[in-house]
C-alpha cells in the first residue's frame, strides 16, 4: 500500500515538473516573440493612421540616353493617386511602407530624331508593387527612399508602330515628407523612371525620365 502511494507521488511530481518545464519554455518563447512583435504592435486594423492617400503631380523636362533607355529629349507629365500602408517600424524611429499607385494620366512628348518621329503619347498606368522607407518618422521633416514597378498602357503603340501599347515601368528615387498637420503632409521628391515594352514589340528602345514631383498626403 505504502509502495503504491510512493509511486503515485513520484508520478505526480514528475508530471508537475514536465508541465512546469513546458510552461517555462512557452513563456520564454512568448517573451522572445514579443520582442520582435513589438515592431508590429502598433499596426492593427483599428489604427486609422496606418493608411495614407496621396495625390502626386510630376514632370520630367528631358529623358537621358544612358542606363536603359535609348530615347533622348522626351518630356513626361504624370498625375498619380497613391495608397500607402504602414508595415513595420525599425528601431522604433524608421518606417517601412507598402505603396500602390494608379497613374491617372501620363503623357510623353517625343522630339523629332533620326530614328523616332515627334509625337505625343497619352495613357494611364498601375504600379501595384512598391516600398517606401521613411527615416525618423516621428519628426516633422522625414527623408525617404522609394522604389516601385508596374505598367503603362497607351492609346497607340509607343514610340511608333514598331512598338506596343502595353509597357512596363520601374522607378526608384528619394524625397522629403513634411508634416503640416497630424493628418496632412506635403512631399517633394525625385525619381528615375524607366519604361520599356520588355521586347514585346519589334523594337524596345525604352525611355528613362528624370521626374521631379510634389504631392499631398492625407492620413
């Protein structure tokens, strides 16, 4: 009888030890996960500050024949509606955002060259994949870096009948965001904008534009 009681006590003690060890490990994991999760803690659907809407107007005075594009002396005006969603903070002061854009109107004007005729090309575009990194996002003035990719569609083949209406875009640049109110900011920036058809047409000259832009952001 005593032997059975002792065995029962040992079994209970062993079970408690296992449970305690499991609880301790779980707590440690939670603490470890919590340290990393702190970067995301402020991001939730109830926080309306994570969403931003931007209206941006930009202009390129000339295109350069250099990195990828081969069409010189092309101007570009572009009007964009952009959505930003704050994703994560880094060291509690820097901010990474996802961006998606709809280029409501884009217009290239080509000068007459030996290869391409002068003309105007109007279209629209969508840029669904983009990231923006804001430095010191608690400050009134916030420098940022941005890159994105998407496509544009024109009313006629670009840059002539040897091209196509559907073209791909890639851009990267930097700027400055200035907080005016708690829910309003102004931004100015520069971006290197490349467009080409990815060899879908008979020719694929591409055009590289230097776009200077300004915009208004509403949180």
